[in-house]
């Protein structure tokens, strides 16, 4: 039989023809391959689209413009008021015009202080104020009367500091018997002390402990004290060191002005207070004791230890213990700020040198009572730094704007320097006397020879 007509039986495995089985396997493999290719294609597409396309970021909204600050409302200035309604009042307006009788001591009393008179020291306020009151060319002389019967007050030229000073730091044992008691006996013998038990008598105690140097202090206490010590602290209001109701705080003398007699106007312009040469290029200045002060010392409550540390080494400061007259005067004309830290007492003579040369005082003396606080706005021309912030003095001074500094400086020249003993101190003392005796308005008027 030919090939085409020959019958060939199919091989069978597990009931399935072998030929069909081969075909089935081939088709399965093809389908599996196709599925794999599709999966790969999908993966490639997803990968491509995720790396080649990103959503555009959402646009941030435009910031809203800040509202314009409201423009200040400029009002018309108020009209001037009567000078007596102003504070501080002009210097030439009298609160009252008292009459002061100045005792003239007999020779046996003046001889007791002859050796020290004219030898000016830091406690010489008693001499300066006495001399100013007697000077017929000074405007303070208008209060003086030659008739004790018409006097409102009596000035005792008590020179206790003059008597004691040559013996310091010791206090002479004979000061009471040889000076205080003879002086007070003579005063009482004049007959006017008894008129008010001494409450209308004036005496000066310019030393650190006021009148407490004298064992015979009880004889002095009825009088009004002019003192350089003004202290609100509890430690210093006992023992009659400072009596707020009976004492008037006054300036002290200074070596450069009252001993060396150096004229500030040889260094600064009399009208503006600015240096005649150069400019105020020195940030801070101090001359005084004590370089060995420790932070926990009782002296100056440790404050001066800060000055003689890093601050002393800065080229923007001049801080030393000693001073030379002419060189120191030149530095005063260059300084912007003068540092006045407390020492044994809260006050320091440095402040009066600063004011005389147009330097802004930096006061570090918690609890101080400045001279004439009822009539002088000390905050207008001084920078106050509390003790617990004294370590930041450099930072605080540098933070003061030029405009603020200039306001301080101009007020020093306009007001501050007029407080000095030789200037208008007596007129401010008299205002204190008027209040103390309830004489406000008595013979009130304008003072002769005194600028506003």
C-alpha cells in the first residue's frame, strides 16, 4: 500500500494522544511568553512615566501686602504756661526770697581753722558756699541781710571738716572740746538759736559721715544740715548720717575745679560744651580709687572691680586711679560718658567735674539722693545703671543712639553744670529752705542776676 494510504496508529500517553500533548505544550509556552512580555512592557511604561513626568508644583499664593503704618497725628503745640507752673522751674524764679543772716565769728574762733582755710580738698563745700554767700558780686548775696532781727534763717560758718581734715584718717580727740563746743556756745550766746531752738539755723557737714564725727552731735541736730550725702538705703538712714526731712543735699568740691582752678572753657566751647579741639571720641572715663577692689568687697559694693578689669584695657575707655590736671582736663573734653560708681558713700566728686566739662554722668549708686531733686530733673542728663546690671555697662552705653546721647549732653550743658557750688547752688538750696519752713510764696518773684 502506498504511503498515503498506509494507516499509522497514534501513540497514547495517559489517554492523550502524544501529538496533541506536544501542541498543547507549545501553545502554553507561547501564552506564558506573551504574558511575560506584556508585564515587562507595562513595567517599562510605568517606570518611564514616573521618571519622565512630574506634577507641576502648586503655585504659592502671592503674599498679602503689609498694611501701611498709620501716619502720626501732628498736633499743635500747647501755649507756654506761667514759669511757676513748670517743672523744673526756671532758675530765676524764686519759690520764696528768705533773708539769711550770716554769723561773723570772733577771731578766737576763726583762728581754730586758720591753718586749713584756703587749702581746698574734697570736703571744702563749707568754705566755698560761705564765700559765695558773702560775695557781693554773686547773685546769692541778694538773700543776705545785715539785720538779724529780720532774718528767716541764720548761717553758721561751721568749718568742722576743715578742722578734721589734716588728721584724717584719724579723727582728732579734741575736735569736740576745742572746736564744736566753743562754736556752739558762742552761737547760743547770740540769742537767736533759742528763738526756734536752732531749727532756723544752717550749717554744712560735707564729709562722708555727716555730723556723726562729733560726740557733741546732739548740740547740732536741731539745725538744718547741708550735706553731700544723700542716701535712701536702710543702712545709712540711722545714726543721723542722712535725715531726709532735715538735710539738704548739696554738690561737693573737686580738685580740678576748686584746688587746681582749671577753667573748663579752656577746653570746651562756652556756648555748646563741645571740645575746642577734636571731638568727643572717648566712650567712657573714670579717675579714682581703687584698682584692687574685689567683686564682694564692701567698698563700692564691689562695683569698682568691674571698671578696673576688662573695661580698663579697652581703647574706648580711660580708667585710672590717678589724674594729672591738664591731661585729665583734656580727657574730660573728649569723653562722652563719665562713670560715677559709688565709693565709701553713694556720691562721688567726679560727677561735678563731668558736668563742668559737658560729660554725661553714668551713675552706678542704687539709692542715691541727688542734690536738689525737687527742682532738678536728673534723668534728663544722667544715665542710671543699677548695680545688678553694672557688668553690662559697655553694652548699655553702646546701645544709646546718637540722638539720645545728644539729648543727654545738651541737657548737661543747659542745666547740669548750673548746679555747681559756684554757679546756682545757693538758689536751689534756698528753694529747699522755703519748703522746709513752709515759706512757699513768701516774697516770691524773679531773682536778680540769674538766668532762666
